């Protein structure tokens, strides 16, 4: 048995708790430290991980030479400095996205990572989902002919404006950069042209819905639709999430209900329908790939790089900026938004609910 990998987690909010749970289940990690600035969250950390040292000052993690990995799960405004500090002190990095709260900061973090021999990765979870890997393999076999069109849609009630994540940006950046990234991953090329339209739902200052279409350098056409605007006050909430990939000869598509994902592949030689558990954020997969890399000394090719996050973040911002130039309408009233927030404060089951402070 290999020795456990010693890790310090910074930030025990919603995502931090996901990482803690998956690392505990894997049996490959020693969670030496948990850091959070909120006293109630630190008390929760002691309950969830009694063997960990729970601290309020992240310097204790950085100054402990025995810590091999730091996990960065606080807000984006802290990540650039944390990434640079961790790498300078000889520690590998697992980060949430975005990797900074500005484009310049993100590219500074990329430069620090690429000038280091240490491993770093970021949670672009769609790349490691079974359904996208299955679809991409089918495409690479030539079953749909030449890749021509990529259509992605992700509409949920989701995180409402003003509930947090302000450093992560509007919905299309905070959440939508995942879909920017996976679209580019399929295309295998750089974005060339784009045109975006957004809506300032409920008269909020930032758009919470955006649709963008355009082309890649290799001629592949894309459209991405994303927003947390999908029936927040409906009696029974639902969502609409899919990818639809069209080739010159066949198609590949996926839908999910956050529990089960269904892939349909209609190629020139095969017609396949595959239904498997959705897999959530795939944090177990990310942590396993990172542990494999540390133990082998060879970076696993399926690990997303900080550069991938910076590129998808930068284009998400570009699409948002383009939308602001295209008659950005405001529809609805702020009092409706307040009703949405109030409902979400008391909901027990729903989409993107914030974990309550203990």
C-alpha cells in the first residue's frame, strides 16, 4: 500500500465538503488540515473530520512542510495568491474554478503553474464525466462523419443572483464556463467568431441567461445556452440540460436528470442507447487521477490544466461582454427576485441550494 497523501483543505463551503467526503471515501488521502474563517464551519469540520487539524489561518497549512497538496475551495478572489504560494512552497494544487477573480490573475496563476514541476489541476468536471468521454470516443471512431455542430444547453433554477459567488461572476461565467470548456474540448480548436444575446432577468444588474453561437477555427459551429432562470417560482421545479452533436453522417446526444444520464449514439455502423448514473461533479475521479499522478510522478493526461480554466473563463467573459453590446434587455422586477431568494432560503429540495451555516 502506498502512503497516504497529506492534504490541507482551504474552504469548507459546498464544494469543500464535496472534496472532503470523496477524499475520506477513497482511502488515499490524509486530510491533515481544514481551514475556514467561519467559526461555525470550523466546528462542523471537527465533526466531519475529527482527525484533521482545524484552523482559521491558512498559513498553518502553507508552513507545514509535510503537507503535499493544498485544495483551494474558498472564493475566487483568494485563489491566485494561494496557487502561487503553494507552488513556491513545493505543494501540489487542486483548485476550484475560476482560478482567480480577474483574467490577468488567472493568467498569472497559469504562468506560475507552467513554470513549476509540481502538479496542479482545476475542477472542470465535465471532461471526466462518463457520458462526454463515451460520446467523444464514438466521434473519434468516425461514426458520425465529420464533426459539424455542437449544441449545449443547461437551464436550471440554480443559484439566484445575490446569493453568493460574486467573485465568480454572473451565471454564465460561474457556471457557464464549464460549457464553454466542454464545447472547446469537443471541437479541438480555438474559438473564431461569436455572437451573444443575454437577458437581465428580474431587472438584476447582471444577465442571468445567455445564449451564444459562433464558430471555431476549424469551421465547427457551436451554440451554448445557459442560465439559472428556469422556473424558480414554479410549483414543481424542473430543468433542461443536454448536449446535441451533429456530424455529416450521424449524431450523438445526451440528456440527464441529475440522477441518470442517457446517451444516444446514432452512427453509420452502430445505434447505441446507454443509461448510467449521472455521476455528479466527478470529484472522486478528479481526486483519483491527481493521486495517481503524485504516486507515479507522471501527470495523468485526463487532468484539466489551469490553462484550460483560464481559456474557458476568458471566453465566458468575452461572450458576456459581447452580449452587453447587443441590446441587453431587462425583464421582470426586483421584487420577484426577492421572492425567489426567500423561497430558496426555506427550500429543502431544489437546484443549487446553498448549504446552511451550522
